[in-house]
C-alpha cells in the first residue's frame, strides 16, 4: 500500500501558528488529501479500515480543519482485500452511477443510505478514476455565519461488484471545522 499523503500539511500547520503578515493572503487552492479505504470483509457487516494523515476526533471521525484554505480535494483510494486478500471485484460505482460513490449529510445520526444526499461532499465534483479504485471529491467545508465550520457529518462510501446497485455501504464519519477561506485560522 502506498503512503497516505497530505500535500502541504506541515507547511500549513506551521503557517497557522504564526501571526498573519500585512498583505499576506490565505491559500487559494483546496488542500489535497488522500484517504486509503481497505475492505477486508463484505460481511455483514462490512469490515473496513480508513487511513489518512488528517487528525481524528475521539470517536474516530476524520477532522477536516482547513486552516483558511478553500476546503479539501479528497482522494479516496479503495483496496479490495476480501477473499483472503485476493479481492472480490469491489470498486467504486463508475460511469452513470459514479455520483452514488459517496453520499453525505450534516449531523451525526445515521449515515445516508439513499441517493441524493450531498450536504457535505460536492456532487458536481465527484470523479471515479482508475477503473473504480479511486474516488476524487471536493469537501468545500464552507464557513457558516457563526464563523465556524459545519461540524459533524456522516457519509457513506459505496462500493459494488456490478458497477451499480446493489451497493455495499461503508460508513466512516467526519467533522468539518473552521469553514472555508477567510479570517478564521484555528
């Protein structure tokens, strides 16, 4: 398995601790992060592991703290390690079904199980690549009027053996912190 990367993570972590210089601008590109998703059993229930360089909260949810950047470009890399490591043909849905690769909703109750839930990850940005092994999607993590991020959210990563339904839902959780670009630099 390849190393999970967070492009510019260390540099931005250091930058958030220093005072902003007069005339200094916030970064204009989203953070590019990678999340490895390894399925080891289709279950039920499905058994999977999530690895990323992003921090996690006490419940294991990935914390998306963008430190003034305009959100995240998230690359989910999927590894089918079922069938004693031989794989069972699971991939992210492709083609006409690629928008079903990820569903998201605000709050911390129940992961979305129906198409049409794109509260957090931007439906227009969904791109399934590498024959279904990679899902790239944008999490804009917008700044709310309160100046905070959206808070906890749930999302479902769907994988399939057929390219479409039925889906095997994988349901990690997340937390959007401190919103999009602007003056908030937690």
